[in-house]
C-alpha cells in the first residue's frame, strides 16, 4: 500500500514536476517538500521557483518513512494490481481516469469517468461517489488524483498500478474508445 501525508499532494519529481506543481498547488499555502533521500532538494527548489513557488516552507525531515513512524494514522491509499482491480470492480467500485481527454478517448476501462488531473480539484462533484479506483496510464498521475480526493475528505480510494491496457490484458476484455463518461472541465 502507498500513502501520503494528510492534506498533501502527490507530485512525483520528474521532468513535468514544475508543470504539475503550478497546476495543482495553491500559491497561498506553504509548500513543504517530502522527498526520497536520493532526490536533491536544490533541484526541487529550482523547479518550484520556475512556476512561482520561490519560497518553500521547508522539508519533512526523514521523508514519508519518518512520517509513518511518528503518525501511525497516516492516510493510506491502496495501490492495487490488475487482479485486485477486477475484484473491486465486481464489488461495485467506480473508476476515475485522470488522463487527458485524448488519452482517455484512445482507450479506457468501460464505464470510467474522465476528469483530467489538473481539473479534478475544481470538479470533485463530478467524481464517482463511493469506493473509487483512480487510474492514469501507469500510476503516477493517479496517485496525484488520489491525494486530491483524500484531501477533500474522500475515503475508499485505490490507485491502479497500471493503465487501461494492463486492465484489459488481465480482465480479458477490450478497452473502450471514444469520449464515453468524460466529465465537464
């Protein structure tokens, strides 16, 4: 299982970090970095400054592992594999696909609701109610979407560790194409 610090946004530090930070983070709230030991805090600060976050409030000493040691009740988001997704779908969970509209139209899990990650916070009412599986192409953006849902008070959130092709292969079904259940932006 994966997790996050309550109220935090999950934005992986990779080439599009600054773009997602600028799109998802609120400029009037302090930014505290939670990073892996191998990630350079100066690189993170430089990327953040490129999108207007010139002053970071600080860094969580010891990262997420230290947080979980001290706060046993950290919000947990389940990271699930294809077989687990099939089971959850059969139990009534809904799918929230947070990829861009073109990615969604090219192939998605039948019945999935599409709200692009960058629009999720302002369209929470359009997200499926009840247990939800958040997915993207492979899992990174989905964790960001799950963190937004969790910060809004939602529970019963899982992140699919894969994309539509992984689900289709495991389920023995084809992905659906077209706009289907795309939500308003």
